[in-house]
């Protein structure tokens, strides 16, 4: 029997107080996610239950029980406190998927500080802009990533501490750096979690929009309520499950459902901290006897590409439930997973701003391959007319997805950017920026983004950010960046550039520009293709018409080009 | 002619490693070891194509084929 039971029945009598009761929370009480993910589970008698089974390169393994998580998060919180880190200070986690990332996250929350996880592949520019916006106090990182921090340190007087979790003493520590070894430090038995309240800030995740700099999405401790319940009902986690969320906690899935959801439920999770290969993933599932697997369409399509034969070499019979997030899961992938694993991946739709699942497929509910599913109980969703922002009552008519912003995990604002936050609402609806339609059975079907943001492998890339970075390359005079269709990643970044005089448009320059962006921003933002142009399409007022280039890439009608300047 | 493996190794260290993780050898796992991610693999493939004037079909550019410098050499030689 699944945790949700009947979806229809849940709709009838739903109230978020279901989660509040299960978590013994009443309005006005203290609510600290860090405490819920560690101390509370120990108090429930699961102190010796494995919380994290971690595997790194070469099969290196580490295991932590819930009591280990409690002690180590206490120790981290206490260490930060002794350094002078205060309530609501931002503490950045800039690491690979190592245990310190997961347990450090819990420790930061216990202290009452704000966890700011950042994807470890970010280049120094991407890192700087996010730290600068957050005015981050401390950065917890590894030797392999500290050079990127050092490069920009002079521009960040607000960063007081850089904490190295794997310092080996081979080279001297530099300015503001301090070593901290989580496993070897004297463990702190008692640390009183800060009495955060429902609206106390908890996590700051960064996301990209069409224009402007990345936005810091502010979440609060009350988000636990919807993260807990969606984990329980959609991911269907049960006490004896071995759960594997493949997402990196540098992104929201990796925290909402890679830390908070499973650990607040007292579930054992495993983490594979190596690069992707079909062989290593299947081997990991077999070895760890993974029962619930939450992954992303890009990974699923990569596995499809690796073929069906390889699957036969592994015993994957432990798998009982699969789900997917990040970008729309195509029907072929759903059908394929049913064929090779005997179970369909259930698509879940949500985003950084929503903090928890919004439209999803449920255990026991009929799946329509390719559909986003139906709203989670308690979520008021609709499709809005693109001009009036009134709900469309007609089945099958496309429009903008809209949500009534009243669920616990909804972002509270964009950090130091309330103006942009307010622009996300129309007529009382929160607009996630995606277009869809509803069919006659109430299932939602994704159509596409309503803006120019590029969704590559489930990560949003701002064309503006890439265009700006391109202009910093010595050879680039003008740039325009659009999404290009991609079989595996759904979309990848494509750049159109004009060159300054004296530069030759050849393959070597293309590679140099690609690497320039990779290092400056991130591998995700690196254009997978650069097309040289003599000029870019512009309006008569000189604005580059990105949509003309986008239409060309997607083989679509260009639309109204009356404002296009004459050649 | 330059030793192909040395050229590839030098490029990998120069482009994908920093001072703290430059102890890469011909057998170091690049993709499964997280040194080169799947997105960055595109730039590594482009480097090989430019350098050796070859075209590596996407179907052959798998994470497994790019996982070590030794394997990359085998791949490149197939298309020379």
C-alpha cells in the first residue's frame, strides 16, 4: 500500500495540518529543519539507523547513522558559532557531493544561519555574483575548489571565513582560511538548535531568469511541512527504503528531496559522488539495493542511450519506485523505464521557487506517459490566459501555469530583490514561467517556457548572463544566446557572435570562447555551439532579437519582424 | 609527431584541473571521477576534433570512451 493511498480521497479532506500533526508542530512553535532531520529522528528511536551511505571514487565508502548526523551537525554548528557566525548569516556550501555537504547543511540550519548551497562546478564569476548578492559570511569548501574562491577573495570583504573540510597540511592555509575535519573533530554531544520560527530564513538557492543577475530564492523553515509530505506521498518513502536522489544539493532538488525530505522522515539515503556512467549507476543500485530512485530526465535519456543490454548485467530487482524531476520527462523515457525496470518513472514538476512538488504523478494513479500529472493536494493550480491572466476553463487550451501562493514551501522573496519577486505574480497567481494545458481528465501537459531561459539538463541558464560573459571575451563584439534542441539534455546553450576586427572566425577561436565561458560561469552555461555571424538581427532601436534566432534553431515561424532593422 | 597521450593529458590538466588536483595520469578516471563533467566533455571532444582534424560522431562520444586519456587515445585513433 502506498503512503498516499487514493489521490482522489486525499483531495477531499486535505489540509497541511496533516503534516504539522505528524511532525508534532503547532502554529507558533519553534521549527528548525536541522533539528527535525537529526535530533528528532534520534528521539524517535532511530539513532542507530543509517542516515547516509556515501560512496566516492574507487568505491571509497562512508556511513553515518542518524546519531552520527546529529553529533556531526552539532559539531559543525558549534564550530561556526565559535567563529562568530550568527543567526541568519549566510553560509555557503561549495563542495562536491561529500558527506560534509549533507551534514554541514543540517548544522548550518541548527545554528539558525542560512544555508547557501552552490554548485561546485561554478566558475569564479558565477560564484562571485551569488556570494555578493547574499553577502555571505562563511564558505565551506574543499581543496579542489578553493582556488576559485581565492581568485575573487579580494572583492569579497564580507566573507570572513573559508572553511576547508579536507585540509591535509601540505600547503599553508591562506588569508581567512581555516581547517575543519568533520569526522576527526571532537564531537559535540549537546547543541541546542536555534529556536527558529516558521518564517525564519533557512535556505538560499540561486536561479536564473531571462534578464538580470541570478536571483537568490529565499526559503523558510516552514517549508519543511510541504517537503515532508510530498516526500512521503509522492516519493512514497517507507521506513525500510534505501533512497537514492541523484541531484546535487547545489540545486534545490538536492536539498528539498536530497536532505530535508528523506531525513525528516528518518529514511536511509545513499549518495554516489562520482561522475555519470550507466555502468557505475547500475552497479550502485545493485550494490546498495536501492529501492526508491529519484533522478532527472537527462540522466534517464543518457541511460536509454547506453542501451538495454547493459541492464541485463545487473540485478536491479530492489527498485520498487522511480520518479523524475528537472525538465519534462518525455513519453518515450516513461515507456522505456516500464519496459526495462518494470516500473515507470513518475514525472514531478516544481522549481526552485516553489520549494516542493506542485504537479506530479502519484503511486497508484494512472500514468499518461509525457504528462506532468496532477496538482499535489493543497495546491491550487490552473492554466491562465496569457493576456488577461484569468483561468482558462477550456480543456486543451494552452496558457500559463498559475499557482495560488499558499503552500508552505513557496519562496518568500528573492534575496535583496523584492521588485523582481513581485513581478512573478498576476491576479493573485504565482507564475512559474511555463506554459501548459489541461486535458479532459485533469492531467497537465507541458508545452514550454514562457521566456528565453534555457533549461539544460534540468538547470536553468540565463541567456543574459552568458551573453554578458561572452562580451568580456576579447574577440566578441556582439552576442546572442538561445536554446538549441538536444536529444539528451532537452536544450543546450547556443551562442551567436560577431567578432571584433582582427579576429578570425575559426574552430580554434570557437573552442577558446567555449572554455572561457565554462571557466567563468560553469560547464552548464558553456555554449555547445557558437555560430559566427556578420551581424545579429536587431530591432530598429538596436535591441538584439533573440527570438528570431530561437525560431531559426527550433524550425519555428519567426513571427512579427516588423521592428527588425533593415540590413 | 607529438605523443598523443601527452598532448591530451596536458590539455586535460591545463583546462580541467587546478593546482589542487593536477595529479592526473593516463589512467585517471576523468568522467566517472568527476574531473570532466558531461557538459565539459563537449569542449574536450571539440579540442580533439580540432587538433587531429577528425570528426567524432556523437554516438561514439560516450562517457565511457572519454573516461581516461588512454581510452581517449584509442577513440581518436579510430577516426584518424
